[in-house]
C-alpha cells in the first residue's frame, strides 16, 4: 500500500468508525493505529501513540485547559450564571424580548468565566427556558435562542477551542483570545437585532408582561440594585484577561488565578454551602478534562499518522498549483469545515483538517490568527446546524418532558440566529481587521 492511499483510507476509516457510534477519541486512536501499523509496524505505532499521549499532557499550555474547565465548574456551581442573567435581565426589562436579549448577553458574560459552549447552553437552558415559558414565549423561539447563544462561550475568551487551535498551529493563545472579543460582541449585538426583527413580525412570540407595562417606574428603581449582581463575573474576567494582556500571567497562570478567585467568590457569597459542593465541582471538571484529553490525544496521534502518509503535504502542493484565486480556495476550505461541523465535534475537525489546510492558508498569505477566528465561527455555526448540532442536542437534554419541545422545534427556532451567524461570518471574512485590530493593539 502506498502512503497516499493509506492517508485516504485513514480518513475514510475515521468517518466510518464515528458513523457506527464509536466515541470520537477512540475513533481517532483506532483509525490512526490501524493505518500506522500497516505503514510501519506494531511497535512503531505503539511508540508514536505513546509520544502523542505524552506531548498531549507535557506541553505547559495544555495545563490551562483543565484549569479553565475547573474555573467554569466553580462558576456554574456557585451561581454566577444566575447572577449574570438576573443583572442583564434587570437592565433590559421593559424592552420587547427582554428575556431573549438577557439570555444572549448573559451567555456572552458567562462565556468569559466558563469557556464551554455546551455547559453554557445546558445551564441557561435550565435557567432561562422555564422563565420564558412562564411569560408565554414561543417555545421554538425560546429554545433556539438559548441553543444559539450558548455558542458565545466558544468565541468569548477564555475559549477552550482557541487553546486547542493554538496548540495544533503553534499560535499565541493571548492573541487568539484578543481576536475573539470583537467578533463575540458583534455576534451578541447581531442576535439582539435579529430578536427585534423577528418579534416585530411575530409580536405574540414574546408578549410584554402586564406587570411591566403597569409598573415601569417602579421597575426602574430596582434595576440598579439587580444590575450590580454581575460584579463577581466582572472581577473574574478582569483578573484572567487583564492578567494575560498586562503580561502578569501566562494563559496557564491566568487559568489558575481565575479558578482560585472563582472558588473564593463562590465561597464568600455563600453559594458553596460545604466542602462537598467544591468536591462535586472538581469531580465534574475532572470528568470533562478526561473526556477532552482523550479526544486531544487521539486527535494528535491521528494528525501525526496523516503526516506520515504525506497526504496533507500533497494536497497543499496540489491546491497551490491550481490557478485559482486564494479567496476561492479559502471558501472551499470553509465549506468543508461547515459540512464537517454538522457531524463532528470541533476538536475532531481541527485534527482532521488543520494538518492539511493550515500550511495552505499561511502559504496563501492569510493571517493564522484571523483564520483561527474564522474556523471557530464556522464550528459555532456547525454546533446549531442539523443533522448533529451539538448545542441543539445539549438544549434538548435539559428540557423537561412536560414542555413538549422536540428537536425539530429547536432547529426551527435556530434559523433566525443561524442567518445572523452567517452574516457575521461574512463580515469577518471581508473585514479581517474586525478580528485583528484588538490583538494588534494589545500585543503588536
């Protein structure tokens, strides 16, 4: 078997294993190991797997991932999501669709202390959906809004997927974090605009409560008090991001400081009642870390096996020789990533495509930090797109059966926000400075 054929079979075997339902980390390891054994031998394959496993843990930057996950677990357990939601809802009360608006900006705020898209979707699904249902919001619209807004945690720093992208491409984590700020805010504002447009056409989807109509003056006096509840989130985000951009912390040190401050604030606010609450949060983060590291080890091993086959190099050379404008090649890569985003988790997409497309992207003159934002935005879109939108399934998992909201309802409610995502993606492609202005300003 020649090497290029082995590379094609490696990808085909990976897709086949995932299609039959094998866990994605194991799919990466098994497909890579089989092809590597055919090309080299069993002992060499074991050695390569051992090296991939070691470097998935030994690289210092990887240590920031479990620390950020721990920070997110402490934040979720200590009620910071509830504080952010209450504060932003207080500030938006009196505006039509205020619960949807509060959900969008609360997910963005909570993303600054969690970094997990699925966790954000699940938390706000439990918290916001019952309140929306109580106020007679359209069920599909409510569920679609929450599932879509949960993607903000992927873009708003600190982001787990930005760290993974940085490790696969050897880019600066701090620059990637800074590059995600403006696109994240732009997307949140775009969601608010979409909510207003949708509710102008369908005002019955988010009726204004009579109590708000009758007592606006009284509610204004309560806004300031409730709005101040967001202060713990602001402190944590300031410590983590301010520490990185001031040069006081590396990303790993910032993650450790963030986890510690989140624990201290959670304990001092009385959210952690006893030590068992802290232990439960640590167990949850350990489970998530183990799952993510298995995927990372498998993805790294798979990418090294692909490198042995030289398939990424040959594809890069072939595309470079084509007389097509760079933008056409870029759009083709984006289309492939979007299709894969509908059926794969982002780590899998990065492991499968980055060894192939990243050298091509840089050879065409595109900025690797900018492309990281584009790749992340595409995986955000994939997480709310059928047939396998992970955020949609996470949302479905936390909806009580008595609410009778189907997957089809959630996907139906996602469409207005999907249009907004595509518009923002277009703006990011056309105007790269939307992503690059802040990292260039902060880090040069």
